[in-house]
């Protein structure tokens, strides 16, 4: 039978006229589905449901751990610029690759290298090359990773290979001769580093170091990606920049109340209200502190050489001034809501590099030099200036670039380095001479090369682990006469040695300070003769000692005046313990103290039924106190509002009837017209 609906245009070919019985759906009682089955609804299977819940918990824990690692930054700044938030898959040099190429310590001990020839006012370059050659992480990375120049079409000059070749020649003595090496492979291409650098002209060592590291970075990127453009954040993840490159955080802070006031003055009332609501929501999550009304804006800047101003007499004074908070002049900072407010600025080391290069700003804008002596330590701790203290913040000194002269245009550069054998040397162009540690620390430093100190068992540093062998000294051996070997000892000697061991384990109390316990009961016998807790001996020797002490005490009590005897009625510190033991019908132990406490604890455990006793690992009971403010909020709407009863007596007079008697109202209760 066919049915056609003209309105809907539907056609059904079969119609069933028999009744259909509907059954209520029941959840299938399946413990777990087979592995090859496809589960459409995971909640029907307990196994799939548990796996789903476990996966959700793992995702939440991973998210919380990630947030805890990054840290909650104050303010409304966009922290997506944080370099630590870069996806590890986007890094050019992964952590595993970095551990293979970076070695913070020399892998082998060797003598000092050779010097470098001065081609013509190239002492500034020689000092930097010598410092790089004696910095373990950079020297081993360039000498082992770049053994052949880049031969790609259109490649720039390969400064990475040139620097590696210079380092290899410095540490290589050809035929045992100590002749200097001519670094023409690098100095012959000074114009490629900078347009104003040329042979025969004195230049700045700091500028040469910056340009050389940047040129090596370009060569490394061209080796891997060719002429393809790479994002700056990704480009700073090469092995070179992960060894000697870090990040600074520049934080600008301003008062949120001042910003809201400026918004209202400029007629941006809606923006001020939105800022107030956002700030109130954020302030609920934070505790009140000195900077509770501060907003922050963070900017992250990469660096390879840290430039600090001269201040004080030590390097720490210079770092203190570098990280000191600076107040900006007037309302010159423009907030994200486009209003100008007063603000402060402060620098911190956001990511400290494994190789830290510090430059002391000795030259002014006019070229004059500040010749102040700054003390620099062999071991530097920068933890007060770092935000990330999860890695080691201790550094050791490897090399120092020194400048002698009065101006940037003339003078002389040389290097003071720590060789692979641990000794200090002065590399003055082609001359290399030994130097004492005291003389090395008294130089007029211009650039300092530090390397991070490895922590034991820390794999994050990217260095091979070193297992420290702990040697435990053997116990002292007592000298025993040869005649005593194999001789049987008497019972008295056994008791004496046991007594000595007990005295070492728990030193005995003096007779005058022995603990005593007295019972405080209302019986007449106890009032006349209070019970005392004495030290019961464990052996015959202890018993003899105890009797002698009791006799001496009785003699002293007879000699003492009557007023001193009143002190015996004062209960001792163990009286409460004795009463508790007698309450549980527990025999009093011979020694008062830890044994008595343990005896009382055992008595309480035996007196407690097994059905009531709680397991030892069960948490202690905690009294939960409800917040009165929360109780008030919960009781809103539930408390019945009752009007206060009036104590005044009311008359039973019906004022309507009284008015009716005066005929002011008609039958229907309407007031009559006057």
C-alpha cells in the first residue's frame, strides 16, 4: 500500500499496522569492551570512562604545572612574548643536541696555547680571539663543529669556520715550536663585519666581539636554512645563542589609580570603569602587598654581551646599579589605554646564558675613558639579579680582556686567560707569559668571560654528569693488648662494660637532679608518706649503686633544716605521668621518661576496643570552623522576619463604629458629604 501526501510531498511504500512494544532502555552491564571493539559512548564502559577521566586529570595537571613554571606575571601586559613559552618543537637546537655540542668544562687537560700576531693595530681583535679560545664552551663548540667552510652557492663569508680554525691553531703547536699564529682568516675580512673596521685602524674590542658573534650566527643559519628568513625568536634558538645568548626583562610599572584618574580627565569613563572591574577581579587572587596597586608591562630583549655601567668598587656594585629601579621623568609613559602616567623601569636577567660575557662601560660618548679599578671575583653569583633560579646562577671566570690607555682611539688591548691546566697566563699579542692569580685579579678589566658552574646531577645544564665518590672514613680501631686476645672475661667485666654502654646511650642524671614522682590522693597513708618514683636498677651493680645513693640522701635530709623538707611535698614533673599509669592499672616502669610514656601509650591502645581504634596512618581529626560571613550569606532569605512586639497596651475601641455612631458614614461605609 502506498500513501502520498500532496502537501509535504512524501511517499511511504510500506505501512505497518501491528503494534510496537517499547522497552525501557537499560545500561548494559559490561565490565570492559574487547580491544578490537569501537566504543561509541565511552561512558558505557568502565575502563574507557576511567581512562577518559585519567586523561583529563593529566591534562589539568600539565596545564597547572606549565602555569606554575611560567609564573603569574602582574599587570595587563601580554606575556606571550616570553621566550620560555616557545614550543620546543620550533627550536633549531633541541636540548638533546645542546648536550652533545656544549661542554662547560675542558674535556682534556693541556698546556697553554700560542699567541697571535699583530698585523697592524689589531690588538683589539687578538684579545677577543684569545678570550674566546680559552672559554671552554665556545672554544670546543667552534673547534669541533666547523671543520670545513660552507660551500653553498651565494653563502656569505663563513666566520664560524674562520673562528674555529683560529681556535684550533691557538691550541695546536706545530712541531713543538711556540711561534705565533697569524689570524688573517678573520682579520682579512674586517669590512664584512662592519663598514668602518679596517686593518691599521684601532677599533673597540666590544664592538668587534658583538659583530663577530653576529656574523657567526648568520653563517650558522645559512648552513641550515640557506637564504630563508627565520623569525627572530626562532633564530635565537641556535646552538651558539643558546650557549652565550640570554634574555633581559625590562619591566615598566605604574599606579592603576593614577591611570583611572587620567582616563576620567580625558573623558574615557567607560575605559576607567572597565579597568577598575578588571583590577578588582585580579586583586582578589593576590594578597595585599606594597605593589598591590601597580600595573606592569614586560618587554624581553635578547643579548649576547651584558653591558653594565661603572659603579662602586666591585662588579656586584655595577650589577646592583644595572638592576636598580629607575624613575622616569614626569608623565612620559603611555599605557595601553593611551594615557600618559608616571612610571618606573627596572631590568632583570630573565634567562641567564651558560656563558656570560660582561662588558664594563669605560668609554663615554666623546671617547674619554673611565680608568676606575673594579674588583671582579673568580666565582660570580648572579642569583639576586636573575628571575629564573631553577638553573645554577654561579659562574667561574675564564678570561679577561684588558685595555690600557686614556681614550678609545689609542691604547693597547691584551688578554688574561685561564689555560686548560688551570694556570693563568697573559696573552699580549704574540707573547704568552705565566701570571699569578693575584696579578690576574688586579687588571683594569674591560670584558669578562664567565662560564656557569655545573651542579652535580643536574641534567638541565647540558653537561655530562659527574658522579662524586664519597669516601667514608672507617671507624677507629681500639688497640687491644696481645695478652687479652682470646681470654675469657669475668662477670664483673661484663657488667662494667654493659654499664659503660648504657651510660653512653643515656647519660645518668646527678643524684641531686634525679626525677621523683609523688601521688596526690586524699588517703591518709599517702599524705603521711608520699610515693616517690625512683630509678630501679636493672642489674646487681645498679642495685648497689642505688642503695648507696638512698643512704646518702637520707643522711642529707636529716642534716637539712625543717624548711627544706617542705620541698618534698611539691609534685615532680613526672607526677601526672604516674597518675595516668595508675589510672590504667599499668605497672610503673623502673626509669621515668621515654619508657613511662611508651608504657602509657601501650596501655591506652590495649584499653581501646579494636572496633573503635583508628589505624596508625589515619589522618588526625581536624575541627572545621565555618566562616561567619559565609554563614550570613547562606542564611539570607531563610531567616523569618518577625516584627517586634509592642509593649504598649491597645484599646479595643473600633474607630469605624465610633465614626458610625456620629453618622459620618452611610450604610455602605462611604463617608457622607459634609
